[in-house]
């Protein structure tokens, strides 16, 4: 009798171990199945570049709203020999972006000739926090932005500014 009870206890223990293994297997299978159906629709690269593009346009729009272009780039237009605006713009852009991002912002003035209908781009300068000829970007996004100066000072009102901003992660 005692021997039967010991055998039954041992079998009950083995059954519990088998139950635990099966339950673990089922939980892992369910988790893997859920992970398979909840993958993002876009790849990581597309999501990151979309985020960089959104960040770039948000930065350019915020700077336009704050009147940065009239106050900084306007100095390059009204006083072409003064390069102090480049350092001011670099500081503004650097302080507005996450520290791990590198950027290059090239700024042009767009001149129109109404008589001939010709358009010309005059490069005013370039602002960057890194030497883009020496670094390798493993992920980047370049955006263009056209801005017409509408606020003070009066000397730059109506001036068309074309900006090319490249943001990325250096590798």
C-alpha cells in the first residue's frame, strides 16, 4: 500500500513537470505569434528618415515663426562682408537639435529678373556642426525650404531665401 502511494506521488510529480513544460511552450508560442503579427509596417530605416525629415521641417518652420531668418540671414543680405551671422545661426540650430545629430545648412538668396524671367541663386553661406567631407553618415535626410522674409527689418522684407538642410547620424 505504501509502495503504491509512493508510486502515485512520483507519477503526479512527473505529470506536473510535463504540464509546466507544455505551459511554457504554449506561452512562448503565443508570444512569438503575437510578435509576428505586430511588426511595424515600415522598416526601421524608413521610420528613422521620416523622423529626421519631420524634425528638419519642424526646425525650419520654428525658426521662420521666430523671425530667425530676418535677424540672422538678413545681416548677410544687408552687410555681405559680415560673417558673424554664421556663428549665431550655428548656435541656434545646434541648440535646437539633439546632440547626436550632425547637420549642414546651406543658405541661398533667390534673385528674380522680371524682364527676362530668369532666376539665380546666390550662396550666402553654409552652417554645420561637423565637416561633412570627412564624416560618413549612416542615416541622413536632406530637405529644402523656401522662405519669403515678411517681418522686420524692412531691408530684407520680400527677400526670398532658399535653405537646404541635411540632418543625419554620423557613423
